[in-house]
C-alpha cells in the first residue's frame, strides 16, 4: 500500500445507509432519553481459544450500527453515536490482512466521535444497556458499568425501560430492514428449491441439508439458525441429519438464510422423498396447507395474532374431523385443546434480525403490555400475542405431528381418549410431521408474503422435484 | 414406543469401542493418580439464548468419553469413570424427541456409575480439571470445585500436572483415533476435489467454499475450523469469501472436515482460477512443493520437528535464490530469517481432536519440556518443537506469501534491502499466497501421508480442474 493510500476499509456488505441508521438512532432517543451503551460482542471459542465459531454481532447493536463490528461498543445519546473500539494490533495485519483504523470505521458508521475501549468507563456511568450473549462481553459490561447486568426479562430500572423502548422500535421494520429480509427470503427460496431437487438422488438427510446450505454459503450468507432437515418431522427441534431416506418418508426442511448484516428468513416445507405424496400424506398436507392459507389471508393491521393462531387451530380441527381422526364439533375440540395433540406449537413468531425476533428480551416484544403466556396446552407455546401493525413481519407455520411424547402420554391419552379415533389415526402412520411456513409482512391494508416464490401446493412441489 | 421398549438410545456416531476408551482412561490413571473431573461444555448462544452455535464438546472430554454429550461431567479415578448428568426433562421430549436417560448413556460410555449433576460437589473436592471453553461451564467448574479454574498455560498445582499428563497421552494417537483422522482426511480430500472442479464456473470465493463445505455437510461432518478460501492467500487467517474470482488469480483453500466424534483433518491446496498456472505461479508453486515434499520425506521417529521447519526454510531460500528473488547463500539467508519475509509461519503443528491439537494447553503439547518459543522472526510462530514419535500426526504446510504488512514494513525493508531483488520480485505479482498442506502420521520407521489421495503436482491439479 502506498503512503498516500486512504487506508484499509471495511469488508463491503449490504448495510443500511447512514440516513437510515441516523433515523433509527433518532427514534431511540425520541423514546428513551438516557444514554445507552450497546456491545457488539465477541467470537466464542469452539474447542480452543483461537478456533472460534463464526462471529455474529448482537442484534440490537446491528440494528443501530448496521455493521457486524467485533468487540466494539457504541454510546448513543440524543441520536448521536460515539464508537469505542481498539485499533487492530500490528501483528493482526499479518494474520488478518490490513484492517481499518477506528477513525475509518467511525466514519463508515456515522459516529460523531471515536475512542479506545479504555476510555469507556469515563462515559459509562448511568448508561442503560442490554445483556450481550457471550461470557467475556457480559463480564466487560459488568466491569465497565460497575454493576451487574442481567438478561432483559429480569432487568429492572433503566435497563428494563431501554429493552421496552428497543422492542417498540424494532417491532415494525423500515424499508432498509425489509430489503434485507427480502434478500434473505430470496436466497432461502433457492435453497429450498435446491433441497427438493436434490432429494430424489440423496441417500441421507445430510445430503439434502448440504445441498440447501450450499446455496446459502454460495451467496456469502449464513444460516439464521441450525437447519432442520429430517424424516422425523415430529421432533420439532431436530438438528440431526443421520437418517437414511426411504421412499415412503416425508422430509421436513426448516432452513433459513441470514444476510451479512444479520437479517433472517425462516421457511419450512415438507416434501415426499419419492417425489410423490402418498394418499394419507396428501390428505394431511392439504389440511395444514388450508390452515396456512387461511391464516395468511387474514393478516392485516389490527388483527390479533392470537386469533390467527386460533384460526389455524380451528381449521386443523375441522380437517381432522373431516378425515375421521378427531370426533366432535371443531370449535369444542379447539376449546378442549384437542387440536394441540397434533399441533402443539404456536402458529408463528416475529421475524427480523433474529429468527425469533428479540427473543433475548423474553416476551417484551412478542406480547403486548399487560399480556402474558396462557397456561392452556394449546396456547402456552404461542410466541406472539399482539395486534398486527404495518411492517411487522411474522411467520405463519401451522403443522401436523405425531409426537410419541404427546400421543403416548397416559394423561393426555386418557383425557382425549374418546375425541380421537385411534384406529383411523393409525392409517396415517406415514405422516410423522408436516409443517408449512412462510414469512409475511403486514402491509397498510393487508399483507405481503415475502417467501411467496416458493410453492406450497402439492402439484407444484411434485413438479419441482420431478421436473 | 411400546412400554417394553428398551428406551431411546444415543444418536449413532462412529466412536471408539469401550475397550479403547478404557485403555485411554487406564493410561491416564497410570500417569496421574489424583481424581480428575472433565466437563463436556455447553452450546454457546448465537443471537439469543435458544439460538445456539452447533455444540462442540471439549476435546479432552471427547478423548476419554468418546461421545459428544452436552452438559455432562465425568469423574475419572483409577481408570474408572463416573458420569454426572441430568436426565432430559419431560418438555424436552416434545422439542428434541425421545432422549436417552442417564443410565443408558452411562452404559453406552462404559461408566461404572451415574448420578445427577447436583451430586457433583460431593465428589469434587481435590479433583484436578482442565478449563472448559464456554462461560457458563467455566462458572460451573468454579462453583463445583470451590476455587478458580484458569486456562492450562496459567494453571498451577494439580491442574497443571493434569494438563501435562493429558498432553503426554494425547500426543501419540491410538488406532481408533487414527481411524477417525483417516475418515476426516478422506472426506476433506473429496471436498478439495469438489472445490477444484467447481472453480472454473464459480464467480466468487463463496461459490467454491460452498461447493467444498457441501461435501463435508453431506457426510454429516462439520468443518474443523473456519474455512479459508481466498484469492488473497497472503492474508493468513482470511475468513471472508466475498471477492470475485479473476482468471489470473490463484485460489488458496485451507479447509478441513471434523468427524462426529471430533477428529480433524487440515488440508491446504492452491490452484489457479483459470485451471492453468501462469509461468510465475508455476515457478513459485514448484518451490513450495519442493519444500513440502522434502519435509515429508524426512519425517520419521527421532527427527526434531524444528529441523523439518528449518529444512523448509532452507529449500524456500534456495528456490528463491535460484529464481533471483533472494540474493546470497541460502544457509546464510535462513540464518538471517530472510526466508521468513515470504514464509513467516511455522511449517506445521500437531493434529488430532483439535486442528491445532491441544492448543488450549498453550505450548505444553507442542513444545518438549524445557523448550520455549524462539524470539527469532523465522521461528517465533513455530507451534511444534519436539522430536517426532510414532503415531504423532503433524501437518506439513510450507508457503510463499507477499504480505504487504511485512514487505512494506520500513524496518524489515531496510534490514533486508540488499538481500531481496525487489525488481525481480515485482515480476511475481500474480502470486499473493501459495500454501500446500498435508497431514502426516509418523510411523515406526518413517511416515504415512493421510491426505495423499489429493494431488499436489501442477499437472495433476490442472488435469483435475479441466478433466
């Protein structure tokens, strides 16, 4: 590099404009007037200190700073941002190449000033913060602030007020955030298409997972969460990929990309290993798809998300009665949570920088003030209970599962003994789990399905696999 | 599941037999008679607590237990192992499927007894341990042992003696460990072949990385470390993949698979984006390959690894003199560390359960007792300084790089001003970085290259890319 060179710059990624970032910072100062410190966090050691997991910056930091800086802290007050970060060491240039100096980074992110980390305690007094994810950063937070910092759901005082303020700001996305989510959605659609096409010649779940994640890696993105690609769809958080594929299996794939600046997509599809749904698979898939479509059709501002969930339950119950698996009046069945034997989770959640957006804040973001989780079997796992607002993005993901831990549970079995036709259910043994999940933006008057490019209809999926 | 079912079992992975595990435990008790506690560790949060990085168990735990249990502790004494681990919760079955009980796991890993974690403090007094990687587990270690546990390089007393004992045991691999490493090597070879084949139609580094990691994921393995796939090979730890490929570029790929039970491979190849090396690339590649081949040829028991490193330096210096890039007598140039301008790192390191095996113990494993790092520019990054022993596995990875941070550094530039023909060097501007790395087992009389199936010769690589 010549002496007149302007110096190294940050790795280019798609990130919000300075104007957008300044708007976000201003919105924060409009609702929270005390000073705020946000830590980006540090890479976590994998098996020895120098071998780390790929670094993922804290989501609140990413929202207001726009760039995944490592081991950086920002001080926000009155819409102005000050960066605290150390310059790269001389030795670092050998191992990591030329890296930008603090001043160059400050310029890039629109900071009004920049100082080394050692100066941070001078400014830290009385600042509010949100707990970081990794241990060393949590320790740094405690030592800089001179007090213990706890997870947001347990926080009190200013930290609690800050968490509430941030949850309000991040609840509805600006155009820059939505653009990132559209990008994540587009790549995720391609990953699912690749997974469907790879299945007929795949031998194991891992082959399909690899074909899907290849698409995401090729776009220089990462997965937003550990992929689920399994013939045991009834295991809801299944991160194993060792099963051999059999022609009669359904494969459930819940895989989403995350952009370089941290925005997530979250799509689930379920397809037959053979390329053709069996009659029993077809019947149950049609019920889940009906619930999926009906829920999306209802999405618009003002609608209670809890009602969307109950609509999914209602349609599932109706379908299962029509198929002869449940007995009785669908509305009564839902009131008794009989649908939850087969659909035990919530119909979806907020989506944004986190796949369960702002879940580090507990239910502050997901639940409207004054509301809390139900203890009803059919509602306790609902992650979102708010009226919908324009530019919220939610997932819609009804499912049907035969979970042994539920269906073989003696208590539930006796409670629902007469409401389930167990002999009829046995005819659907080749359906372990079906889920259909899309990402839906609430518009001013209705909704927009960000992931609509990926088919859900049986005929379209079969055509994609066999075409 | 029927009531008479034996209950869920662990996910099947290739892992050592109980006989092998008992031998390893017995060897430990032969050299370290005090009781030992080893923690497996916990998954680390990514952006919120429930969204974690893929769990990787502690390597010392894996060596003696053979299975990547999460949040487990083992007590080792006199060759006997006691498992401390909690049973899965009832709710866990819904989200994670049926999981084995503690007793079933104890049987699987050959434990003589098993207790819940709450019983651990009763047995913990006076036990030695090794610091875990993740924060919550480190806190658990401190609270269970009632004392602070520090990283092995800083440890004193029993913890230090334990680290030395483990480093001796893990230094030379048993047949079961070698079998795992052969498996990792075979998959890594296939990943590199896929990378070479994908390059001619790839547009960015990320496309090649994705093609390589797909092979590893499809085998249900993970990467042993963050892949390096870059046209900026002079950045030694380059984990970015955003550059567009140009026909004149060399692509350096340092990618290795890790088996399910934790054993690593570590291969680097450098190939031309176009499929054909340029004359300047060919000349420098030939020098690195000559060093690579000469070093491997020397590997046998009793040889000092430091001498292997110096041999690489010597051959690099000779080659660079022949090419007209360095001036002078090669032996003198090495004594002045002039080779290190272009080959600034060590020729390799130990390989095993960690890609830099046992690096969490500092230099305890890599350096023979009484030896320590040199402060010489050409030796300070050498990670291994021991006489070779049968069944050690080491990497051999000489390289040539044009690192601006070194070559533009005014101090070094003046120190080596007359020893480098800078005009001649400028003719090799299309070589930013070349490294050729293989994994080599020391045999009773010589060596075995575990990664020999992947070609190193220019003609073979060009044939693979264009075939």
